[in-house]
C-alpha cells in the first residue's frame, strides 16, 4: 500500500461522513459515504492481503489507481447520505452508478393546476405541481395508453393555447370524446370527476375505478337517466377489456418496484420492474458500468441514485440481496414520499418469484447488450481494415449542411462512439461567413470552427465523414492541412448514388484514392456509414427548419416597447397583417383585447418611425 494512503488512514476520523477517492491526476474516481469513515476506508486499503480477499484481482488492480482520498465529516449518517448524492451529481465519478439507460423514457403529464387539465406526453419531468405517470418503456406503449384514455374518458384534447382562443368546439366534442369546456359551460367539479377517474386508471387502480363507475351507473338508472347510465356502462366495459390485457404480477394490489442485476466486472445491467396496483406496467434496464468494488453496495447505491430524482416512490421495494444501511435508506425514502417505505429481500414465495423475474430480465438484457457490443466491435474492426486505418474508429464524427436557396444556412456535427450515437456530443452551427450560397464554403467554415484552437478541449475523431463527394472531401482535407491536422485522423466523403447513371449504391471516397471504396461483400459497412450520414442529415434539417420557422415569425412589431408576445398575437389575429395594423385608427388599435391607449399610441409612433427609416 502507498505510504501516503497509510499516513492518511491514521488521521481519518471515526465519525460519519463522505470520502472521495482520487487518482494521481486529482480526478475523482469514486465517492462513498460511511457511518464510520476510518473503518470503511481501512476495509479498502488494508495492509494485510488476507483482509483484501473479498475483492477480486481486477478490483485490487483498480484500487492501485487510487493515490489519495479526501473526507468530509458530517453530523449524522443521514447528512452523509444527502451530501454523497449531491457530490456524485456534481462530479459524476467514473466508478459510481450514474444510471445510464441510453434514453429518456416518455411519461404522461396531467396539469392539475389548470381548471380543465389535459394529458400530454413528455420526456422531461419537472417539479411544476403536475401529476406524472410512468415512465413508459416505449413511445408506442405511451401512445397506446394515451389513445385509450382519449377514447374512454372525456378529457379535453386541445393544447392550452388553442383552448383559450377557440370559438367553437372541435370534432372531438362532436364525436363524444370531449365535453367541450372550451366553449360549453362545463363546471370544474364535473370535469374534476373525470380527472380523478383518469388518475385512478393511470395509477393502476382499475378495480377501484370500476367500483366507482358501477356505483354511478346504478345511481343514474335509479333516477331513470338511462342515457348517462349506458355511457357509464360502455366506459366500464372498455376499462374491463383493457385490464384483461394487462399482466397481473401480484394479487395484493400493492405498488412496488423490483430490482435485480446481472453481468460481469466489466459491465452490469440493473433491471427494475414497475408494479402498480398488482399489474406489471413497465420494465427498465440501466447500465451500471464498471464497478470499483464489484457487486458490493451496487443495489444500495442504485436505489439512492434513482429515487432522488424520480417523481414516484412505491410503498415497497424488493431487492435481490440484502443491502447495507437499509433502515437509513428506508427513512430517507419515507421522508421524501411522506409515508412509510420498506425495502425487502424475499427468499421464498410470490415476492421471491418477482425478484427472480427481474433477474431473468436483467440476464437476458445483459446477454443482448454483450452480443450487440461484440457485433459492433467486429464491425468497427472490419471498417478499420476496409478503410486501411491505423486504429479502430471508436469516435466517428460526421458533418452535413442544410439551407434553402442559401437562406438560414446551418450545419450539424453528430458523433458515434463505439458504433452508437453519442447525442451529448452533437453540435449545431449557424453559418454566417459565406457571402453567396456555396456548399463548399459552408463546409469550409464549419470544419474550420470545429477544429480550431478554441475547440481543442473536444477530442479529435478517429474517423471524419463529410456528406458529399470528392469536392467536399477535398475541402475537408484542405482545412485539416491549414490547421496541421491532416495526419491526425482519417477522412472520407459519402455521396448519394446517381440514378441517371444507373448507380446502385452510394459512393464512399477517401483522399488520395482515385476510385471509390469497394465494399464488395461487406455491404453492412456501407450501410453503417449511410446510417451515420443520414443521422447527420436529419439533425441538420431539423435545426434548419427551426431556424426558418423562427425567421418567418419575425415581424415589424418585434422590438416595439409595450408590444409583447401576447399583444403581437392579438393584433395580428384581429387585423390579419402589419399593413392593416399600420392603417388602423388609434381607437381601433386600443379596442383590441389587451391593448391600451398608451400602447396604441406607442405602436403608431414606432411603425411610422420604422417606415421613414426604410
């Protein structure tokens, strides 16, 4: 053991707190908390090899990377738990569970702060007072749920902006799918009753909802309101059919999450089953990555990382193995949920079956990911060989431009890492230097900006792809030569096939080679390059559309003092054009909803000034 660590251990406090393990460069590798800092750290850096047998050879080799550690003493272990969470969020250490599941899952949002709430699909959960349900395992499943609710419950479907400005009910009202609160006199209480039913349905409390609807149906029939009773009957049948399709996971109707894992020292997959009201509503898989201390404490850390940012904490959490500090974490979860939360590790019975189900799902997902990773690694090795590169293209960057007759030119940079999209590295560029529409000038500008000294902190790619033929490829090479980077990485260009020349596939060119690259029987390599090019094109086009839409929304009314977004919309809606606004009398301007005499005078003065300046 390093002497510096030994010296540090002798001075460590026995009080609770947080420890930060660092390498020789001062980078934080791992952050943990302990009720007794000295005891915990001594267990990692024990002098005797005998005491280190609980760690495998790989973990012992990883421990050698640690050259120092810092400790922060807290008053209680609960404070240490909270401090640890904040430090991990800030520093994102390599060997902590960071919860990478590869995507942001969709959820359903019910904006209950509105008098007439509506349901919408979102991918970001905010603390805005709304109710959130999910997350759902796929976009198709959340859309299907949304479709079911729209048909079964009479919630409004229109957006809030349309709801405020609508003058007559939409087609959903005509079809009987909406009460039409936009135009009809619908009491908030009756609408709130529908909201409560939707909430029960989304929380998985179908039996409770059916009892409620049946009670209302019988009450309506007793007072001879047969039309209302028939509507309630149809709704009851629809909900029953939906419930019959759902998988029953348990018969006690308790909300619970079930957590297990599978994998190796290089990579673990943690799987969570979401059970609501006894029904299995979703399965999520998380990449726990490489672990410094193997499996020890992984589930405990996962629970702390996951529930600190989720919107719902179930009454019960089932885990595959006993976790340390279970009582402390239960108290922490209970404080956040406002009720008792229990963590259990069942060994037999129905709950043990659920844990085993989570394990089988984790095992299957890990096998799928390992197979996909092996296939991706093989593909990159073959691509290296086909392109005659000196290293495997682990990081690939691709650039594409987008404009409409030279207007609002933009460019995109997308990144693939280990054969997969790395969206956190995607970048957008607004192009301003080209005087005339010129794709070569656009490519020159974006590459010059990407590889300039200002962006040296961004790692260079192993392979650079430009969308275009030999012309764009030559531009890319000339930029790299100017910057002294021509030998740092490989560059290729991909051009679409020329159907007039009866070409059957896209063409890939490499600098210094006259003919295009022949992929022969390895067409999957060409498809992979096309996939990267298409992703860059999609990203560039979507950005260009946003820019173009924003430009179209610009008006002479912009920048006039006292004329904000709402007044601008009201004026354009009332008069139809800026020309008619300019011709309107002062009394007409001030009569527009939201306008005053003062703002109308300011508007007239500003429009006259702008006309004179033009």
